[in-house]
C-alpha cells in the first residue's frame, strides 16, 4: 500500500491542493481570498491532468526514425493544460479588476459587509 501511495504522489498532491483551495473558498468571506482559493483549485486540476499524461521512463514525443520500441509521453494533456493556464490567468485578472471595483464601491472586501451596505443603500 505504501508503494502505491509513493507511486502516485502527484495524485495525492493534487487532491491535497484541491481540498486546501475548497476549504479556502468555503471558509473565508474575503473576496480576494476566495479568488486565491479558486486559483489553488485550478492548479490542482492542472497537476492532475499533467500527471495523467506522465508515463514511467517515457521520453518526449520527438520521433526519430532509426529508434524503435520507445515509450513516449502523451503530449495532449500538457497542450490542453497550457490552454487552461491561459484561461485561468485571464479570468484571474478579470476577477481582480472586479474586486478593485467592489472595493471602490463598498470600501471592503468582506461579502457580509458588502451585503449590509447594499441593503442600507436600498
């Protein structure tokens, strides 16, 4: 059992990161901390998908015609994750710009205080 756990440490790390991010999102009222928690969860998903593409003793998928019987690493998960990273960074930048506007409007990043201020304004 310990060998199986050591063999799949990437999966365990991805699960741990996802749990940390989920805990951060669920337990904090600060909007910026929630965005950071979501980023941690995204990172765990990226780690998980890249780990799926990893093959023990696999080589980069650069094919040489004179070499046969070589095991290559699957490049598709890595290519998809590069796209995911670009989307995640752009969504994070947009979220931070919205957080700045919320702070200018309400003077706080706490969700409960924002709701109180909104109710008082109405």
